[in-house]
């Protein structure tokens, strides 16, 4: 609008002045939401009880962001930072847990092979009788 010499309302100019801040906030929130959704969608039913307290902690912390907070709320940046930190910690824990399970499965597959394999000796027909 300014390039076209159209008068821009002061509130619109003030809002546009913070465009980079909003872009950063939106990007961080999107990363956090994607991590959170991936955590919940990839956990197996047997894994969920192991992380129940951390899942509850994430949900409890994120609840105000879903229900009350908006882009111009006070302390929105600290909320986004803390939310990202909490969800990232749980995400790293889930990834480490799944990696450890993969290593255990790989190790156990090696154990399925016999330690010692007995080879049959060639026998003459007279020896079989």
C-alpha cells in the first residue's frame, strides 16, 4: 500500500512492523505441534504407559496455548520457548527409546543363529545299517 501511495492505518503499520516476530512465532509453534503430533502418533500402546507422566506434563503445559493464549498475549514468547523445550525433550526421549528397542531387536536377531552348528559327516552305506 505504501508503494502505491495509499495511506496505511497506524494499527496496520504497527502490526506489519512485527511481521518477522510473528513469522518466527508461527514457525516455532508449527515445529512444536508437529513434534507433539508425531510423538502421540508413533507411540505404541505398550510405550504410552512408560511416558504417561511426560505426555500429561506436555498436555497440561500446552492447554493454555490451545484454550486462552493468542498472538498478542503477554508472555507469549516465553510460552512458545518453554513449550518447544518441553516437547523437544520428550521427542528426544521417544527417539532414543525407539532407537534402543531397534538395537535390542538387532542384537536378539543375532542370537537366533546357533552358536555352534553341527555338520553331518558323510557316511558310507555300510555304516548306516
